[in-house]
């Protein structure tokens, strides 16, 4: 049978961000896949190196709106690792509360989109309405529905008001019945079973070999979670369960995320009810020379930041590795052998975040010019002018 190339992306209705997947198919069966990244490069790491340590927090927060706590959490931990300091206990609780709030809204966003990808728009509408409640919670706690601006090296920028806690807990409790109903619907619905069970299976062996992270690996029976393996915040002081399943298919990835939302609600409530009094910030003034690393369990898996200081007021090197960068290659194990109709939900099952994964590959072919930043700006301006002349503008 003849082989055909089916491109998905870099711009596609089911992809919120640009990424290119080239599927090689025989009839309806996928026999190979090539993944290309680098369509969304914004130079965040370089921008961070042009800002002060405090200003960089706001830049890093904008790597991704959905991961707008994970990145500053990992970054501030890296800066604090340089200084070898522990933030105040109250700040640890607040950081944990905000991080789990992000996990809830991120998982609910993905669950709604998963319903949309399957053509099950009722789930999409239910879940996104439910997600509004947690966004309201985040607005009460931080003043923002996204990009919370809560983190800073040495602590947090804003305290949680005692009078807000009852309203927040009430809203969290209101989510649980609807979420339980959605969980039962997913578990019982034969259409969802047909589209997700046994589809896109990532075996435990492949999950380990590809170094998969987060729900992608835990759905395959790999019990790894930074919150348990290298506790930070107050995850070692709160009772919570790591959600691990064994089948590794799309269905298990759905179940892991739904159950993690319920665990996140439990963590948030316990943190709010046991929030200690005290300072929320160390008021760090200077960063000494040195290197630091920070890693946290983002909704998609381990987010890792490396920061180097030369003793000035800004980082001289800042490196980011997001979980999607590690989870993308698992497509080789999960999509090959499946049908084209299932490829999109399998690709979506790792909950990819391409703006977090931004990379630009530079290949210097012998005899060609390697352009610098000024060259790229000039070429862009020249092309814009050419298009304007062609359009008669």
C-alpha cells in the first residue's frame, strides 16, 4: 500500500498554538510521525537575562498563561537555591495554594478541550463552566484570573486575607459535586470508552525510556511526582495521594487528571484551614554569584529552571525546560499503529503546551550566512514593505 504524508499544523483548528506533526500513513493507519518544534520562539530566556532578578519573575510568568505559576515557582526556587535560603512558612503555604489552584484550572481546561476533540461538546461546556469557579477563586486570592503575580524570590507579593478564606472554601466545595458527576459520566459513557480506551497506549517501559513526565507517565504506572519525590512548599506537611493508573491509554490520562483535581481541592482546603501566621517575604536585596536550580510539579509534569548569577542584579544565564519538551517524543510510541481519526486526541492526551516548549533550532549549512537579531528584524521590515507595495498600501 502506498504511503501518504498527512500534515497536522503548524496551524490547525485543533491546535491552540503552532506546532508541526507530519504523519506518514498507509490508508487510515499511521506508520510514522515526525514532530517539529520552534514555531513559537519569543526569546524568553534571553529577555530574562536583560531584566533584574525581580523583573524576570514577571517575564517568566508570561511563558504561558496556563502555567503562569509553575514557571515563576521553579524560577524563584532556583534563585533561592543560589542564596541557600528557605522562604517563610506562611509563604510556603500560599505558594502551595496558588500552585494547586493552577493545577485545577489547567486540568479542567484540558478536560473541556478533550471533550471538544472527541466531538463531545456537552463535556466541553460543562467543564469550562466549572472552570470559571476556580478562576473566581484565583481572583479572590491573587487579584487575577491568570498571571497571578504572586511569586517573588524570597516569598510572595500578596498575602491571603483571613476574611476571604470562607468564601474560597465554599467555592471549592461547590466544584466537587459537579466534578464527581463528570467523573461518573466519563467512567460510564460507552462513547468515551470507544474513543479513549486502548487508544494511544504508552506502556510503562516506554514511559520510562522516553522520560515522560506528569500525568502522561503516571497514567502508565510510573509513580513519579516532584511533590512526593523532592517535596517543596508544604507538600510534605499535607495529606494527599499521588494518582497512578496502569493502562497508559487516553482514558487513563483523563481519569488521572480528574482525580488530581479532587486531590488539588483537598490540598488547597487543608492549606487554607491550617495557614500559619507570620511573614510572607524575606525581602532579598542582593543575589551572590553562583548557580541554582528549581523544579516543581506543574500540571503537565516537572518544570525545571536553571539560573546563574555573577553577583550583579540580573541573571547571566537562565535556562527553562518545560514538561511538554519531554512528553512530545512519546508520540512515536503512542500514535504509530493507530488510525488518523485517533491521532489528534492521542496528540492532545499529553496536554501539550507549545509556548512552554519554545525552542529555535539553528542549522549552519556550509557556505550560508548565519543571521543575527538585527538581520532578522531588517529582513522582516523589508518583507513587510514589499507586501505593502504589492497591495498598493
